[in-house]
C-alpha cells in the first residue's frame, strides 16, 4: 500500500505535494472513486471474477503442419507473430487423418514461453 493512490494521498498530506492544484485533485478523486467501486464490485462478485479468470480466448489459426510426433503446428493471427503447437498427446490417436494442412482450426493459448530467442506457444484445441 506504499504506492498507487494510497502513496499519493500520503505524499499530498505529509509533503504538501500537489495539494493546491484543483484539476489534479479532481482527477485524483475520480481515480480513488473508480478504484473503490472496482474493488467493491470484485469483492461482491467472486463468481464473475472466477469466470473471467477461467475464460479461454478462442483464436482461429491455420494448420501449417500435421506432424505425427509433434502434433499440429498452427499459424496464428499476426499479433502473435508466429506459430503455436497443439501437442499430439492432446489429440485423438487418428488426428493425422482428421486434420489437413491449410485448414482453419480453433485453439486457445495454454502458455507462451521463451527458449533462447525463440517464442514457444503451447495451444489447446477447442472443439466447435
């Protein structure tokens, strides 16, 4: 609680920092109000917060490679700059017959990690 708006409030009171600037005081009051309302909503709606945390964002990619060992290599939308992989263990045993290179596929991102200078994106398949 030493930073953020509580820290600013402390500094204004004890160091007389920006305590005469009316416009700043109004904006600062609005920030405190928004923060209080947000925390009030979060604490009174835990089920909504859990739904948001568990919600998977579905992306549409294009299958770049069907590899029996590695799984599906999926070209992702431009903002992800590259490809991701759906591990073969997450797919049916017959997945090499079920998916074709160039087909669209719906996936969600499970994890993004850096290995050296290469970005590794692990994907989960999303059933339509």
